[in-house]
C-alpha cells in the first residue's frame, strides 16, 4: 500500500507552479513582451470582460488588497488606459472602464497570448492536446468548484477508440462490482465488433459521455429489424454516478429511435442491475419476460424490456 506523503505532495504542486509560471513568462518585467506587468495586465483583462466595475469589486473578485488595486488603477489611468466616472446610482462610487487605448492594448495582449499558447501546443498530437486540457479541467475540479464551472459532462457521438474503451470498462466494472468473469467482456467485444463492422449511420448510433475530457459513459442503439431498435451497452462509470447521466443517455436513444421511424425499442438486461432497471422503468419501458440463466460465471435472471414509441 502506498502511504500519503503530504510534504511530497506540497512540493510537487509548488514545483509545477514554478514550472508553469516560468513557461508562460509571467515573472518577466513585462507580460508577453509588452511593458505591462502581470498585475496591471490582469486588471486590463478583467475590465475588458465587464461592462462596468468598481475598484472594490475588482479587489473582491481577485482577492487583492483594495489599496493595491487602487494603486494599479491609478497607474493605468496615468497611461491613459482606464478612465473613471461617478456612478449614477451611487454618487460615492467610481466606475472604472477601459479607454479606447486600453481596449487596443487588451486586443494586442489577447492576440499575443493566443499565439503563445498555440505555439506551445503545436508540437502536441490531437490526443495529447485532449489529455492536457482534460488534466487541466480535472485540476480545477479537484481543487474546488467555481461559479462558472462547466457542465459536469458532455455527450458526443463515438469516434475511433471509443468502442474499445466501452468494451474494456464493461469488463472491468462488471468484474469488480458483480464478479462476472471474462466471458462477459467477450460478449461485449462481440457486440462492439458487430457495431463497427455492420454500422448503419442512418439507423444506428453510439453516444459517449465525457467528463473533464475523460470517457465516463456509453450507450448504443442498433437496428434489430425495420420496426425495432435495440438499446445496448448502457454504461455509467462509477466516477460519474449521481449525475443522472444514465437517464440522459437513455433519453438520447429514445429520441434517436423515434426520429428514425422505429415503432419499438427493446433491450435485454439482468435483474441484478437495479440502477439500470430503474432508469428503464422511469423512461417507460415495460418488462416483457424473464428467465434464469447461468452466464459469466454466475447465476442470473435475464430480462427483456420493451418501449412502444
């Protein structure tokens, strides 16, 4: 067992912070090869993204000392980049805004920043970029939620590698949680291979759920016959449970099946999969029949469920 080492963790975070600030050049006297120091550049950025602001609001939102923010604003005002006016609703307050010259400076800073980051990412392959941005999102989520945090997950169509992931995670999760053996993963692999080999884009689909750039769910719909679609391989990773992701994935299948003109949606499951069965029942599926069987190394009760569309 690996024991926690708080001191090592603290040093690792500090070391990464030093690396990142050095890589972005934020410790230079002027940010992005301009003569604007980082603190002033950050205020310019904040003001460019607000219709109106006061010095007090800037200090509060940036967690900075109000006197320090006041000095920074005075410096920007002397350079003609910001201007102050009295608030119409509160005569005691001063509204701070960028001048036309200030907006020009922001535009240049923004363009230079985009070019610098693009140059930094250019050597990375697309999969490496996705991994990097996913890691950044994960860091933000682990260190605490933000008011403007993105949605907990996104759902997209499948792409190469996704079906293999669904096969692998089915095998791992069902072995861990239900004790099913490798023959279940073999069955899922057969279903996945058939989906790829015989894929009918106009009649079939696969959805993948991602959270922080990592795959956390899947569901497939395939053509059983011209009137009947079959829902297959619904999966929600343990890390994404509690987000009602399973319901959302099943809803996607139902909408797709209706749009494609199917009149019935069917699925096969087992009675021990209580969470999935609750989702199916809530969506309107009706239990058609069930029968005991011995599969995947355990005794089970298989069930067929239908939904009239």
